[in-house]
């Protein structure tokens, strides 16, 4: 059956929705209980024609606030979700929409029932009404549900088990079975939030104060033990699990509610917006502030003694989104180093071009070049758009060897600043090269061997957690570069022509290695990233042209080239990451930069030489592909 399901998922890939920019997902499927329910039960308080969420009614809309996975789907640009098995009491629901996103979470589900909704049937019952439908795998196998390989899965599993202080180890076994079933069915991205400390905020009815205190402690201990046991079991499964520390987030909110926009005079661990709505769980509804008084639910973390308000649910979804998107920003680091390196190589290339046909090319010389670059990186399947400004300074020397060779060395400093909608970083590199130019009649060949190291500083991710808090996580790392560039061309117009023109080909091989790094601090959103490698093999084919002329005392050469470049290493490497507070594992993987460097590039330049050995060069280069580059290069040389 598992093979049939996997085949069905692969066959349905073309039917899945288009992924939003910056995340590689086209569809969303969720499992869980009341924290995640998107309307399986009719909302009787609102007339029964809309689905119940276990959160507050939004005073602004008059509708029930969304659950955590619903907010996450909207944050990721995946749209609305429908309940998988809606209980119809008063006829068809009025709040369902056309969507491929399906939510199997049902309020009250224990871990065994969540497992059944994956591998068996989905059952919803209340008030004498009952509906049973095939669960997730059965729907996929029958063709009733089409899911593609870019589907994002979500599961928050064990809340009701831990609320009852069930054995955390046994509950973790069931949870692991759910995760393994999804992996066996072909799931590639599975979000698994940690379970919050339920004892932080719930009080049981009909217990003494001491009894409530002990129950809270037992629930907290069980939640912590369950999270650890579940992580241990996930480490033994060959899957891609995106763990998000919702437990730590709620700890942070309760420790500093004002920082998250909640009023200072409410003890958020003891109060709720609407007391007594969670079936046997109670809390304190402050007079004049809660639901009975027409209060503002956004002032509360908890709707009742167990469930978060819409505001808190959205904050948790914001955290999940930040973790999911974080590798996309990290994936831009090797791209920035690659762009800096190619900018530097263009400077060395310009020196070789300036000396290719000049009579004094074989003289010893010193040169200096300054380059300014403006780079735009288009958003891709899994990475955000970015823009970068950089300035390079290059020093070098070259000398003729015999009649045909020019040998030299160069050292360049690259300084760049990259801006992203969700953050940015600074880069500072130092690159050294050995180069050689060879000319035999109309033929020429150039080669450049380079190595360098870059510092990547203030790598900043900025994102919202809730409606008030703007978080910034930052770190630093380094990168190494090794590259080889070779060019071959021929002047087809002959020595008698003032014009020089002909074809050329270039092969540009680069390897960028970015070191692993950890963001500073230890919050629910702080992350670690593994080593990243970017291999590039860029081939170019084009034509060049140049024309010499005399302007006063100066010999001037006008030069231009036009080429089409194609990237042979076009498979992105995954970025491995983990939330820092959960770094015992498992780590998760997200696709790196989706490489598509095919496109045109052109260069226009002028080189001038004067008696006595002075030389000046000016060129402008433009490349139009996913990495759009505009560069201005100014050089000066003295020939001895």
C-alpha cells in the first residue's frame, strides 16, 4: 500500500499548486487536535454554518480566530485550509473555499486518533452526530486527494495525552509512528512543533489549590519528557522534520508578556479571555476584561484554560514561518561570495584584455583597479530576492616572458552589502590570483587561478512574532573560494585590419565553501546552519570587437564583447539547519538557491595609453539573468 501511495503522490505532482516565492511548497496538509482544528465541528455560537476553532471570536470580523496551521498556511502564501471531515448539523458550511490544503486536526484527538487520521479513518463526533471518512493515506491511494512532492505537512500530536499525564514514552512511540507513516508515503517537509508546557496555564476544576499546583507540575514534566522522547525517535527515522520550539516561545511570552504586546497588569499564566470553555479546564477571567465584559481578546495569551487566543496562535505561526524561511536567507551567502569573486575576476580579465593587442604588452607593469557593482538576485523556488552593492580594490603586477606570454599576479579586496526583505549581511573578501595570457598570431588564450577567503558578518534575519515584537537574529561566518578561469579566442579579421573581431569561449569553474555558523543567543527563533557548498561551472560563448584610434598623444582602443553564459552546475544543494534550542536533532533540510544563470552579458570599454608608460582603462559590464549585474571598472597602470 505504501508503494501505491508514494506512486500516487509522484503522479499528482503536476496537479499541486505553484509554490510561493521564497518557500518550496505548493500545498499544505495538517494533523493534530484542538490547537490545530480548522473547523471540523460547527460553531454553534455563530449559528452553526461556520467551523469551530478553539480560540476567540475576533471582534473586528465577528468570526472565530484561526488556528496555528491556518495562520502558517497564510503566512507562507499557501492560502486557506478546509477541514477534512466536517461535521454537518445545519447543512453545508458557508466558510469552505476552493483549496488543495486540507486539515485533518480534530479537537479532542489523542495521539492514537491522530495516527488513525493518517493511516485509517478520520472520525468527528459530537452531540449525537457522527461522521467518518477515509483518512489521509486512504484518500491519496484512492485518488480522492492529490498531493505533490512540494506539499508541506504539519502535526502537533500529543496535547490531550499529556493533558491527561499519559506515559510520555508511549505517547512518543505513537507520534513517531505518525511521522514515519508520512515519510513512507513520500512526505519531504514535515513541521513538528514542540508541545507547550500545558501546566503553565491550565487549572483543573474541582481540585484544591495544592491539587492544581501538582497537576500543573505533572503536566509540565510530561510535556518536557515527551518532547525529548519524540526527538530521540525522530533521530532514528530517515525523514526531514522541521522542529519548531513552540514550548520555548510560550515560556518567552509568559516571562515577558509586555514585550509581546500584552498588558503589564495581567498575569498571563493565570488568566484567560473566556473561562470555562475548554471542557473541564478552568482559568480566571478578570472582571471587566474578559469575554463576558466585551473585552479585547488580543490582551490575552489564552482563550481558556488550555487554548491560545488568536493573537498567540498567530505568534506561534510566525515563529514557524521564520524557521522555515531561515535556510533561504542562509542559501544566499555562497551566492554573494560567488558574485564578489566573479566581479574580482572581471577586473583581472580586463587587465588581460587591455594587454592582449597592445604593442607594449610585454613590458613589466603595475596596475590598480577600482570596481563598483550593483547586483540583483531574483527570488527563487526557496530563496528571497536580494540586492547587493559592492566595491572592489585590486592591485597587481605583470610582465612579458618571451614573445608570446604575459604572466602576472593580483590581489583584490571585495567589500559588499546585501539587503534582503527579511534581513541582510555584509561581506569582506580577499582574493589572490596568478594569471597568464598567451598570443600566437590571431589566436589568444588566457587563464586565471584564484583562491580567496571572505568574512560574512552581521547575517541578520528580521521577522515578526505576533503583532508587536520585531525579532532580529544574527550571526557571522567565513567562506573559502577556489577557482579557475580559461578563455580561448581568435581574431578573424587579420593583421592588416584596424578592426579586430572574432569569437571566444570561456570556462569559469568556482567552488565556494561557507562554514557552519550559529546565531547569537538562545531564543525560540535562534538557529544553527551547517556547512554550505556552492559549485559553479559557467560556460560562455560570444564575440568580441575592438578598434584602435589616436586621440592627441594617446593611443586609444575601443572594445566590446557580447556572450551567452550557461551554468552547468544547476542543481541546488540543500541547506541543513536546526533551531538552536533543539540542536540535539533532528536537523532539517531546505533547498538552496535555485540556480539558473543562463543569460546574456555584454561589456563596453575604452583603454588609453600615453608615451612614458601611463595607461587608463574604463569599462562597463552588464549581465542579465537571475543574478543581474551592473559593474563599472576603472583601472590605471604604469608600464616600465
